[in-house]
C-alpha cells in the first residue's frame, strides 16, 4: 500500500512533481494559494484541503516546495501551519532552497516530537522535473531518507544523501554558486565571440564538445530566456536569492567567495 502524501506548494516545480506522483498512483493531498492549480490536480485525482495543517493531517509523508525561507517558516509555524495540525505525518521533507542554518532550526521542534525532518532541495529546472530527471540533494537522518526514497525516485533520477539536516541545502547552494559564475563567463564569451565577427551558436556548438563545456553552454537558449523573458519572481530572482544565502553562509564560515559576489553584481546590475 502506497504512503499517503501531502504536498504544499504548486509552483513550477511542485506542480509537475505532483502530477508525476499522481501518475504513479500515490494518494496526494495538496495545498496552494493558487486555486486554479489546485483544481487542475483535483481533476487528476488529488484531494484539496484548506491549509498546511489539513495537509499534515491527511498525509503520512509531507513534501514542502514553496519559494523562500520565510514561506517555509510560514507553512510550518504560521497560522494554520503544519505544527498546529491535530495529527502530524511521520516525516517532513523541505524541498525548497533555503538557508541551511534555518533548515536546522526548523527541524528541531519536529524532531523533539519524534517527527522525521529532512531537507531535499532539487536541481534540474522544469524540463527535467517533467521527465522525472531531477537531482535531489538530501540532508537528514538516513532512516528518514530511506522513507522518502521511493517518492524521490519518482520525481528524480539522481538522489543523493549528502549528510545531516542542512547538508542538502549547502550542496544546492554550492551548485547554484557554480551555475551563476558559469552564466557570467558564458555571457562574456558570447559578447567576445560576436564582437570578433563570429556566430555564437557555431562557437557554442564547438564548445559543447570541448573543454569549455558546461551546463550553461549546453542549455544556452534556456539560460538566455531567463534574461529575455524576465519578470519579478522568476528563475533569475530565485537564483539571486540563493546566492545571497550562499554569501551569508560564506560569511558565517569565514570563507571568501570573491567570484560569487562579483558574478551576482555583474549579472544583476
């Protein structure tokens, strides 16, 4: 018998994850402020509830994938938050990208109640979410990780347990730090290619089979689209939020992150 799942957050990633879980026959309770997205999932077999506490009461395992640290905190501890539910799931996975320090703080009240808590941020963008090919970086107790593993294997291809609570967030932040720096140098490369009279598509095709290859070059049309179709709250803003958390982490651990700070300023300003 499949575990009853709860999912809070039906944005670009959460919506696709929910659809994939429903296709695999998981009972799924969902909550999001966007009722159109909720109704779409109800039509696919999900059950809709009135708040995070209701999701918690109707799930054995709970997934949270909202946008920011503050939204995660509100879902867990705010009005009608998970912590106020009359019954709690056996374990919670925060799949949003948030501060690892905050992840550990959020875990404590649930761990004190005997509720498992892991952080499991994802990487791969929407296309890989649709195909179930996400990378999932998990921090937390290995036993809780194993509870979620069958669910994670539905929505991701590369699922890695990297350490204790907060470690998944650190791994994701390092990944996005490299992404941002790569975006910066790829943008400079494109400008140099074009200013010397060459076609950047031709040269990028060459780079894809050379030592300068990177995810940014391989997916340049997607990355360029983040700039061309920018609107507040979309992929670039999320990446900038992540790099802010990364720089704070570097400050906390007294690790200088020169290129990361420069890349943020060059690309944003």
